[in-house]
């Protein structure tokens, strides 16, 4: 995999994805073998929005490769608060680190910031845009649980603002998939994403308002949170809040082999009673963030070569 920056899953080929997932599997099998791959390497963390999983798993990944992190900290405690631009901020921090991880509330922020730096920049979520490193751990989890070809997946919840959804949908077009999108009408996938997906030969897509119409055919159900913070109008959020919750009763029509995923955090869309079932893969999915981000960092910091 040879990319200067990772901004969107659209830039990834099937070969790129398989290279990362294969490397992540090697690391997961023998984490100790990767422990000194990047001694002294420093990863710059720039999180302009809250995060638990992405930030901490990147930090864990860099440290498990023998490196360390430099963290801008919260917006409130940084010079962003004094009015420093994103372009200036990344230009400064690239002088402190070998690669940068950026999360920002504005769609397009990572693409813009990458124009100003020479070190690799990884998009850790740009508003309602993309979240390609989440997609990598999603694909890894799908491959482990259901396989990536001849896959029937349901993607449910906030498809309009859901950056994990946008990135995953594009990445899955590299495989033979049937993608079912389940949401209220007001939170459907952006029309340009639907258009792009329809252009792909190996991808069939359908949109639904009810999970029941498709549940029994699914290998994977990918549930997402309705993201209150992205709604311009609280009244619009209230109209859809609490829709698309699943519990054990919902799953009566599901296949015994159904894998349930969620990028997390969840609010109320998956009942805790599902956590102890064989269906639940969302905590495993979050844990997969470490070997997958180790693989990404290893490949980027090694110039694309898994073994130097
Ligand atoms: N899945 C995800 O991006 O979680 P965080 O917001 O906690 O990083």
C-alpha cells in the first residue's frame, strides 16, 4: 500500500485493503513480533472532536509498535482557541511527528489539511464525511466473522450523517456484496453516495425503511447511532430519536449466524441483552482497532513494505 495520506476509503483498492487486513492478522497472531518495528517514531494526534476508540487505539497501536505519540490535547487547551487555523496547526505539528491523525467536525477538513503537510495524514473522521481507518477495522471484523465476498449486509440508522457508513459502503464495492440500507427517509444515504454505489459492477444496493423486510437475509447487520450532534435542528433529531432499536425479540427472524456490528459509541440502538449472544461482534470490532491501526501505521511508516 503506497499512499501519502489516507483521507477516504474511495482511494483504496481491493489489494490495498487485503494488504492491510493480512498484515493486521499477522500482528494479531504475534503482537510481540511487531514490538520494535518503529522505535522512536512519533504519531501526532489532533482531535478537534471527542473520541474514545479512535484516539486511544491509535495511541495503543503506536506504542505497541515501539513508538510514542504527541497529542495536541483538547481544542480548549490548544492555540486553536486563540484562532490558529487548521492549516497552520498541521504545518507546525508535522515538524514534531512522523505521521498525523486528524479528527475534525468539518467534512473535507482532512483533505484540506493534507495539502499542507508532507508526512502521512490519516483521516480519523471529518464531520459527516469519511472515517477510513474505522472502515479497515470494520472490514477486518467482517472478514473474520462472515467473509468479504458473497456478503449480504444491512447498514442501519443514521446513513445521512454517518461517516463510518459512507466509508464502509465505498470500501465494500471492492468485494461481491449486496448492501441493504435501512433508515428513516430523512436519514437516507446522500444521493451522491447512492449514485456512486450504483456505478459499481459487483455491488447491489437497496434502500428500506423497515429492518423486518430484509433481516432474515443478512449475514451482517451494521447498526449506527442517530447522531444528535450533527442535526442542524433539534426538532428534526427528536422526530427520529429512538427509531431502529434492536433487542432479542427483533432478532427472532434473523439467521443464527447473523453478525451484529456497531462502530460505537451506542446510545439505545442495541439492547444490552444482545451483548452476551453469539451475534454481538461490536466489542471485538472495537478491539480490532489496535492490530488494524498497527498494520496501517506499520505500512505507512515503512513506505508500504511490511518487511523491511
Ligand atoms: N468508532 C469511533 O470512531 O469511536 P470514537 O468516536 O470513540 O473514536
